[in-house]
C-alpha cells in the first residue's frame, strides 16, 4: 500500500527515501522549455567536466543562475557559454543541474562517472618482443604503445564499465593476450581479447512502470536506492518525502497540459545508476494506446533505407548510365529515381510493410565520369550511390528535380510517413566548385612522412581522404563550417524534410554538428531527427549525441554481435546480451540509436547466414569474383530472427532495402542489387510476411516502443527478452538450435521452432 501524507500539484512522493530536493520556488511545471528538444543527461568525467551550455540553450545571454544537487559544484564563465562541474567525494551516482534562463527553470540530469583504472598486461621474456602495441575499442582502434618492465608488457587505461575488445601487436603481428583467455569473435574469422570492467552482478535500482490511472501513475523500484529523480520534459519534479516500507513512487500529472510531453525517471544507489523510465503524455494523460502516437514521436520510427538508383526506375527519360567502357555494369547507374520511390509510396508498398520513416540515399548532383579502380575484375565506378557530391544543394538530374522531391515528401506525409535524407558533408568530389575555388579548404592528401592520407579511418580520422579524387574538407576552418552547415540547413528550410542521416560522422569535428543543429533549431519549428554514422567505441559514438548535436547514431557494435550470434551456430546469446546491455548503459534505456538489418557497406547478413559468404574472406572480392547464390534456406529463418530482435529492443529498427525478403550478396556493390517487387520465391514471400507482421506488432505495442527492457535468459541456445509498459508485458523468445524447444517463460511453457522466435504477451 502506498502511504502519502499529501500530494501537491504534480507532486512526486518518494516512499522509503531521504533525499534533497531542489528549490522550486517560482517554478511552474509544464511551461514551454527554453531548451529545444529533450535535455540529454550530462555524463561527467572523473573529477571535473566542462559543459557547453550552447548545446542546450540557443541564447545563453538569458541564463540567470545555476545550481546543483549536493555532491557537485558549478562555476560559469563570463560569457555564459561554458559551465564547469566538479564532482565531490560525496557525490551520488545521480544528480541534477538546474539552469535558470529567462525566468524558467531548466533541469538536466547529471551522471557521475563510473570509470575505473585498469592495467592490461602479459608476461614475456625480456627479448621476446622488440615492440608491443595495443589497439581496441577504448583506443578507437588506434595503436598505443605498451611498456615493458619486470617481465611484463603493460598498458593502463581508465575504462567505463562493460566489456572492451582489443588486440595486441607484437613486432607487427596481431595476437590475443596470452595471459587472458577471454576472447570474442571479431566477425572477420578471428577473435579479439576482452577486458571486463565493473561488477555486472551488482544490484542497482530496477525501475518499472506500475499502476496507471491515466492522470497519475506509479513507478516500482526493485533493490535499494538512495536517489530518485523524475522529470516532466526538462523540469525536475520536486517532491515530498516520507520514510515507509514501500517500493513505489507516485506521480500525479497536473491538469492543463497541452500536446505531447514526456516523463523520465532515474534512480541510483551505491552500486550506480539503474535503468530509466520513459512515459509519453498526451495533454495531461498517460498514453497507453499506441494508436495515439504520431510519426513525429521519434521512438515510434520504423526506418527503411533505400538506395535510390537501385530501388525503382519510375522515369525512363532521365536514365543515363556513365558512358565509359571501364565501368562494369554493377558499378554503373541502374536508373532508379525519385519518381520510382514516389510510385512505391503511392501504391502502398511502405504502408503495407508498416514503414513510417523512409531514409533516402544522397540525391545531390554527382559527376558524370568514371573514377576509382577495382583490380579484379578491372573496373572503375560511377557515382550512382550519391556519395560523391559536386553540389550540396542541387538534385541530380538522373534522380529528379525540386518539384518532384517536394511532391514525394508531401505524399509521404499524407500517408503518415517521415522522409530522411542522407547528407554528405565530410567530403566533396574533386569536380565540386567549392574545391576548385577553395582548394585550401581541404585537408592534406599527403601526411608529413610522405604517405597518402587515404582510408586512415582511425589514426587520422578527422583528415583522411576516402580516395584521391574525394577531398576531405577541413572543418577546423570556421568558413568551411559556416558554408557547409548552411548547405545542410537548406534542405530542411527549402523542403519539409523530417531529418538527416549523416554520412561519415566521426570524420567531422564536433563544431560542425553543433553549428548545424543550432541552425536547424533556429530556422525550423518542427522536430528534426538526426542520426549519424560512426564505427568505433561506445565512447566515441556517444560523444556526438546530445541535445546540441545528433539525436542518435547507428549501433554497429550491436549489429556485429547480431551477425555473429544469429549467423553462426556456435556463438552463444551471451555476447549479444552483453552488447545489448552495454548499449543501454551508454546510450540510455530508451535511446534512439539505429538498429540495422544491414547496410550498403557490408555483405548481406543472409549470405553470411547461408554460408555463401565466409567470415574469413574479403566479402567485396567475393561479390566481384563469383556469383553469390542461396545454398541454405535456413538463412531466411535466421534473418527473421535478426529482424525480430531489432523490432523487440530499444532503438529505431532500420530495414535495409531487400532485407524484408532476403536479398543476397557480397559486399559493395553486390549488396546493392536491384530491388525486387515481384516474382519472390516461397521463402522470400514468407520472410516478407513475417517482417510485415513484426513491424506491425511493434507499432501496435507500447511495451515494444516505450517499455522497460530485461534480459531474462541468454545462453548457448536460448535468449528471452521482456519488455514491460504498465500492464502490458511482452516476452520475446529466441531459439538458435536446429530443433524446436519448449521453453519456460515466467511459469508458462512456450514452444519455439528451430532457428525461430516467439512472442508471448501477458
């Protein structure tokens, strides 16, 4: 029973908790936030942290004052752009920063650092190796030297909790740590060593939604807790506190709220932060029916990524291949265009599949010539893919024009779908007027040692060129940032677009993303979703995500674990479970990361699963030198498992075109085959029907879109995931063996077919 002495308007009554509440004098909950968008939590460094207030406030001159909960100290510079936060010895794992701006209180959660200092080492004879280096996720796969002393090679680092992969490089040869037997499949036919940080069995608060009577609800708390913070949008809900034996908090929603609002709840104890709760409101009521959600609610997105040239040719008059015999057909234009995409929107293809967000590959003007070189078979390439811009604002005539693109967006919106555009800012093609007029705006093609600065993805990630004909822009120059952010912002001011997919995100300085996001917020009044592309560590990926930059990035670490788990019979679900949990810890329990079924830079999952592409081979070479076919139709079921997983966990499910029916292929360009709309075989038809059912299951479920996530079981054969939103409980059960299994799920026996999955609702 919940015992409450009193409830004030929108009061939060914490039962069983002694806490310090922020002063709320003069604060009115529910008023428009000065912060545009959700205020992302500040992840603190170990001792002190500098916070750019411009990430949260468009006009920092209106900031009046700041304060924090106990355990933290603040100081602000004269121009109010930077705030310094100091973490004191008595700081809890969870705190709050309050910033008064123009008379409005704005609250931002503070997450205390949980990093630990650890040393990686292995024993060796004194002259066994001349040099030893280390590279791993925590170094963004750049090499770092190890030191030899007292019979050991050592490397020390400050790590976040979780599992971190790495390899050693001894005298130029990669190897695993001989003194550490824990390894993980690297997805390329080998293994990486793993260092585990923190106690994953430590009991942290577990939050779950409890009772909902529309205008008020409870949040259940399992395990001990010493801090609970709840937010209405970007304002802390202060409360009355009472010591009882209860394990619930009670939240009463104020009357008079208009439109969409979000309530977030966080909790922590001496072991750290637990999961968080996210509850959407419509006016002053909890949303419990998924049909009340809108496409502008980012968490509802089901994204479909299509390559325009390979999707559908809707206008034969603009089809123009590059007239050059040095380009083999696979690397030339196929004729797909915006008219073809519009045709498929109109005929209901996306609607029938359940898609509510379409991501288009780049459509800006690309060159008409042949560039690049592949040795076997010898071929050059065209710019059919759109990633070689010679203009940042003009639509490629082979795809359409401004009027057609506006018609496409309008039709998508009529069918309640978002349209996202793939935007390329990192580089231009050498024919681009910008490069011709300002060659000094590009980074250097040659490094100081005389070597080419091409494809140096990690050690020179902010300056490397993708190829010798694609200059990378130097975003350390303010004039480059201003010019390129204006070009990007043009697309959301001239067109009613709903967001961007940003190419090569990690190769661009943070200042570009901050400037672009500021311009987007200042020049538009609608929600704009921005998702980036970064291969690297969790920390690097997360460094681009906050209120002042991107909303999300693609979770390639999760995808790599999915591929290994579902494609390989020998890989346990334990790796996938650990990777899923690590992502939730880094990005939040209700993050907006993109969970992909595949993309244009990887061999098709289904071809790995069927064994037609080997993990040990060069998948790009495989696609060029032999015909990839389908030799094991079990792969269709494995792809269905991967799709079911993506549609069951937090994040934005992203279906790469053709993965709804099982398009096969090696890597680029074999993974970019022409889209099939007709003449699907039985397995392809069955898979497409399964994916359609899964998509609609997610869209109709509050639990799958906003619920809490628990991993109930993850072993060699079975994985069970629970999603819960108030009284709606959904269990997703995976079986990766080659025989059906009867599996116990919360006291119920569920039959799951071989290489299959099942949904169970309570």
